[in-house]
């Protein structure tokens, strides 16, 4: 079996030659013997095209780098996945002005400069302000000298989020809109190149198409999102409708494009860390169910990311039609593999089973035991993909990765 066939078997609950192993790279420091150069410059850290449009990376990550990473993992037997992020558009009538508030200035922060972007749109203005902080170090995403609307790091840095009151909600439709004609042409070109490479190497392709509640938290901040849902439910539903309109269009574009095997929705901010099961059912479930149905109409699989609260919300994801859940996390979510198997393995495929924290420990015995148990418990379901939760980071040592690979090769057919 090739890599794509192996992953598709896991998604369909069918036997394969062995349990697949996949990884996400988020600044992983590749070992010397697997590195390459792009444009005459060394590529020291590995990323993924899933990060395109949502992070500023310290080095370019070209499509060729995506292919090179896949070749490197394939050389080790790992079932890499090619990834693409579907863009969104902005109303051409929107203008903005950038400024900086120095430490101690009005509307700023006592210790840090504050970056400000003020938007003017047909529905009014918005002020978006975030602290300018030190970068985390080699390999980690960097903070640009302006305020992107969509950036995960905005949440902890936020001084004034783009949507700071219910009155701001109508403005967002001008800043986060379905892909325009130019972006659709860009995506078609991107996928033509990606499909050709994937077909030649037997690789699976995943498109990131929906933000859901993650976008709500990016736009409002975590605490404000919960408060708005409780205190101004009509405005919050309208915000989710705006997000969903663009998510639906992005998902439809990807699902209808040849070469895409699965679409994926982010859901890090949709878990029980933020929302009760009742609010999840009211706010997330109905929209998610429409997206899974859309993907399935086009013959594509649907994946969802949730790293905590899986015991409570995982069954509802299965009810909504999700085919693959990222992740079954034995550490962060404190969900036993046996419980995950009992609740979910008969209904959808689970990825995970080992943790980036374990890899970072560099402890071969700990890593081996974790991999063995994951395959022992979840492997027989034929609905399991071994994947370190939730990525290989700049602080993930190569020794930890090799221990994982060695253990996987030892136990993958048990």
C-alpha cells in the first residue's frame, strides 16, 4: 500500500498493511541529513502549508518545501500528508491605517509597544490593537510589525480585539469574506501542482477550509467571545453566521477541487475549555453538520481538530458526520485510550496516541511505551492514525522523533 491508500483505509475502517504514522510540523528543527536548500538558502525548520495565511514564519515555506518535507518523511517510512490552506477575501472598499502606541501611551500597554490597525469599511470602523512582544526563538512564528486580522498569537497579545462590542459585528463581513475570483484561480493553480506531486508519490492531501469558533475567538478574544454569547446572543449568532458563510465557501471550493482528499476544520477554541456542551450544540453543531454534508456530497472526508473535552464533545462530532478527529491525546486531555476507543472508535477515525511532550522528554522508554499502548489499544479498530499531539515544534528533539519512529516500526503490525 502507498501512503494515501493506507490513510484512506484508516478513514474507512478497513485493514491496512500497518498503522499509519503522520506528523504536523510547526517549526521542527530537521536533522542535518534530511535538510535541503531552497533558493540557495538552507531550510533549517520544517512547517506545513496549513500555516499559510494564519502565521508569519521566520523563513519562507514554499510549495517546493512542502514537497521536500514529504519526500524526507517518506524516506523514513512515515505517511506524510500534503496540506493547503484555502484563502478568504476582503471587501475592496476597505481601507486601513497602521500606527504604534509607545509603552505607557494612551490606549496602549505599560510595558510593550502596541500595534494598531484601524479599518474603515462601508459598515463602519474597527480598531484592532495588540502588544508587540519578543519573538519566541528560532523556528517559532514571528510577530509582524502590523496587526493581521487572523493570527493565533493575537489572542494573548490583544489590547483591543477587532470585535470589541456587539456593534462591531456587522463590520467583520467586509474583512472576512468568501474567496474572490483571483483567490479561486490561485487555489486552482496551487492544487494542480499539488495533485500532480501527490499522485506521483501516492500522498494524501488535506485542505484547511474552516475556522468556526476559532475565528470567533480570534476576532473577539476568548473571554469576550464567551461573554458575548451569553450577554448578546443575537450578535454572537450573527458573528458566527458571517464566519460560517466564508467557511462554507472555502470548504465548497476545496471539496469541489480535484486532488483534495479531505477538508479540515480548526476547533481548538470550540472545546469544553470555552463552551458548555449545551452551547456547543447550539453554536457549533448545526454549522458543522452542514459542512460535513457538503464535503461528503463531493466525496471528500471531513476532519476536525479538538484537543480537550473529547470525552464530552467527541460523540457529538461523530453525530455531525466528522470522519477523523484530531486528537486522541493521552496527556493533555487526560482521556484514556480505552475510553476513546469505547466512545468513538466505532464511529470515526482517531489520530493521536502519543504526545509532543513525550517526544520532548527524549525518554526512549516513555516514548516506546506510549506508542506501544496506542497501537495495542486503538490499532485493532482499523480506525487509528498514530500522530504526535499536536505537532513537532522547535523544541522537539530529533532523538525523540527517532524513538517514536523506531517504536512505531516495532509495533505497527501488532
